[in-house]
C-alpha cells in the first residue's frame, strides 16, 4: 500500500524545506521557490518510488516548477502527486508565518489531472461530511455547518484569502456572524486546520490555486473532512486546456471523490516558517530541528527531526 511509504514522501518535503530555509526573510520569493524545487528533485532522485506529477505548482505564477506529467523517483510503487514545492513563497521571502513545503500522493490515476489555474473551493472538517449541499448558497451551508458542529455562527471561524474577488463571500460570512481570518497568502494550512483536532479554523472558502486545492483534498479525505471545488479558467486558452484534461465541462462541480479517487493517500508538509505543519525550524549552532505533519493510513503524525549543519 502506498501509505506505507509515507517516510519517503516526508523526506522530500523535509529536503525542500531545508533547501528553502536560508532564503527565509531574504526578500526573494523566486530564489526560495527554486531552492525548494531543487530540494524536491534531489530527494525524489533517491526515493524508491515511481512518481508522476498529476498537478504541479509553477505555470500560473511563472515560477520554478515540478511540471505536470514530470516523472520522478528511482523506481518503485507507481503513484501520482499533487505538489507545491513552497506554499507561501512571499511569506518565506518576508519571514512571515504560513510557509511550508507540501505534497499529496495517491495511486496512479487517483489524483485529479488538471492545469495550474484557479479553483473555487470549500473545505470543512469531519462534522461537515454529508451535512452540507455543494449546490446550496453559502448562507445555507453556514447554517448547516453550525448545526453539524454544534456551534453558534458567532463561535465559528472562517479563513479566506484576502482578495477583492472575495467581497461577496466576506459579506456573507460577516452577515452570518462568523469570525473571519483574512489570509495574505497560502490556503493549504488553514484548510487542513479545519480537519485537525487542534485546528482553530472551521471552514475555508474562496478561490485560490488548483494545485493547492488538490493537495488539500487529499489531506481532507485522509482526515474524513468535506471538500468540493470548481476550476475557474480566466481565458479561452485555460478553458480549452481544462476541458481537455477533465474530459468535459471545465467548471463542473468537483466533489471530494472526483478530486481524489482512493483512500490510499499520503499528505506530507514541512514548515519553513510557523505553519499548520508545526513550528518553523529551530536553529542552533550545530543544526536545526524541523517540524512536519504527515497524514497516511488514517494516522496523523507530528514529526520533529534534527538536521545537522552542513
């Protein structure tokens, strides 16, 4: 089973985080992203896996990338990955919290093969599973979620990327009485937090990157949460490519089972700064402790590892 290889995937996010660490707070997000990409390539070169990138980060931002369809690994079980070598490049460059290296993996063909464009997404924890209606208005689903959680709306917290396109969503959330956390960058961590016992976010809603959406969906399925999304092409070229890759309507509703089609999944993330994966690296004269979150086979692991100074 693929989830038994979780340590191989963890080694990849760890090496990417270590590579990006010297660029933390240096003001160069492209260099930080490139360092993380290079770290992932090195680690995958040693991994006893046969990996294909189903959806990768880079095209939309014109950044360094692990490109869609790229083959990686030194040979072993075949799998597909959704990957963001550095979630929060701007956060890393600014030395701000929320940055991590992250991927999700599943058996070959189990992860949505889609372009790196925008995706509208809704994510909530296990209590929401089966209690919500993806076709219903947001206001209705907020009521349903409050009932499922056993909370008053005023006790709920929503996370939303701080973008002008989310004005209507913000208005609906605030009209319902929810607390809102506005995210400068990076929605994977807050989305995962909806499903963690110690998470402080009840739902994530809004439009962000599709790779991040697919990565999130795999973790959410591992954790028993709820997720749905829709690709949001911005022009004719994106719409045509998305229709080709999805073999149909590029903006159709994508339920959790459409995005990840297996329970044999691995989610791995390593903190570059304080994030949902754990505290940022603890630096010392002889090296650093790094912190990661791994979800595989129904088990959530918090990993703290010492990395000697090179």
